[in-house]
């Protein structure tokens, strides 16, 4: 399902909301160029993986705890 991706969720938000919060942060950082709608598609997964690579994080393609922290999404 492209609306729900693997996400770290310390805020108890639905996965699509966590993704919708991450997409603008990835866009500002220059990694995501798609629509800010919340689906976890190929573009979002690639943006996350590229961000993780550049920030020396485990490249999971998921919005995991380390990625949330690196994006400043607490």
C-alpha cells in the first residue's frame, strides 16, 4: 500500500501523517520534489534513502527514529 510506509511513530500519528510531516522537511532539505500529500511512494522512499546516505544513517528507505531526529521531526 503506497499510503502507508514504514515509519517510526513516537507521536501516535497515523502513518500518512508522519509521512506528510517528513515530505516537507525532505523538500526543504533538497531531497523530495513530489506533491506534499502523504503517500509513501517510490519518490518518498528514494528521498529518504538519499537523505539517510548523505547524513551517514542506516539506509533503510524508512522513516525510522534516526531519520526523524536528523530531519528535526520530534
